[in-house]
């Protein structure tokens, strides 16, 4: 591709997509494209608002979006004529909403909300990364394939071009293909790892247990660990890519996140001959985690009125700590 062609490609905007200029067919997750073309905007808006109300009955963290993505003002917002700043703010809001939506992706209210985002904000064109991150943990479902079929994947430089083979046959993404792509494309491995950190950040201040994110932690561990196992040799590049996430996971107070990280550390230890400095660093971090837990037990043992057994437990620990 020539330099001029590359520049023209960078200037191409999603709103130039011919499907946005015709009402013969309209992109839709829930309806046939021709049927969707016969529906007006208020119908999609009502559908989206209904979905949001139903989600609020499950997860209060969606409340703020009543005033943004699902507000009456969104009915008249045309993002193709908005400034860069407005679109960046809109992208951030869409990304946050889809990140919070991920744990509920298989629920019908979620489908209604996504339908509104597709119709009004063209997220399949403007926000493919956020949309696929929301759907990726459910890669083996037909709903994931429906999301993939909404995307424009002809461009070979697209991060998601490798999913194009799923569009025509409409088959789910196999676990083997997912794992192979994970270790062969480190940017995709990083994408999966960052899904976890973004999800934790999205729910910070809205929950204490983060129980909503178990599906994310499970997907994280069940993809990264088998990828490390499947690759012939774990390269320095893979280790360098994973290490920041491993360190973050070990320091996390979330037990599910920590458990997923332990699984990664164990697999790395099996596949990689680690330098002594790295082993020391990981050992110190793991030891500190357990020392904090032990100290909390000791504080409990030292409280006034502690039973003799608790005091004896503390004495035994102090004796062994000397060695």
C-alpha cells in the first residue's frame, strides 16, 4: 500500500460507511437488517431504555448512563458532525458502559442496550474494541458471532481481521483458535490482560466484593494459562508482556484475581527458566501477601479476652518465625 493510500485510509471515517447512507438495511444485533430498516429511532430508544431499566434492577452501577448514553438528548446527537472532544468523551462513556456490561452480556436487557448503541452511536464502526471486549468472554456462543458479523473486517491491518473467517459461516470462535491467537499475537494477549484491569477500574467504588467480575477473571486465567502451556517456548517478549499484570495481580486484594495470577505464575515457572532476581521478586511479593494475612490473624489473637488456644497459636508462630 502506497503512502498516499495509507493517508487516505487514516482519513476515512466510520460515517462514510455506505450502510449509514441507506435505509434498505440497518445493522442490528436483534433484528434482521431489512426489518431493522423499517423501525424508527424512537423504537430503538424505547428498547434501549427498557433494557437499561431492567439492568438497574440487577446492577445499580448503570444509573449514571441514564443521563448520558440513554438520555433524551441522545436521540438527536449525530456523532459524525461532533467535535473531536465530544467524540472522545462519547467514546469514553461507551467504553465504560460496555466494560460494566460484560458480566451481563448474555442477559436480554444487555442485548436491548447494545441494540440502541449500535443504532444510535454505531459502536460496531466507532468502538469495535470496546464491543468485542464486552463479548469476548462468551466467544463460544452464537451471540458472540452475531457481534462479529456486525463488524467491518476486510481491512487486513485491523486487529480483528482474524475473526473474519467466522462471519460468513456464523460459527462461534473455538477455544483452540482463541488460545493460538493469544500466544501468536502479543497485542491480543495484552488486550485480554488489560480487560481485567479495565473491569476492576470500571467497578471501583461501586462494589466491594467485585463478584460481578468472576466471569472476567475466569476468562483471563482460562485463556492466558493454556496459551503459555501451548506455546513451544515462552519468549522474553511474552514474559515482559505478562510481568506487569502478574505483579498487579499479586498485589490485588481480590481473591479471584489473585488466584488467576497464581495460576499464571505456576505455568510460567513450569515453562520458563527464570532469573534469580525475578524469582526473588515474585517470592517477596507472594510472601508479603501471606505475611499481611498472618499479621491480621495475630492481631486477632492479641485482642482482649482472646481464648488460650489463640494465644498459643501466636506463640507457635513466633517460635517458628525465628527460624
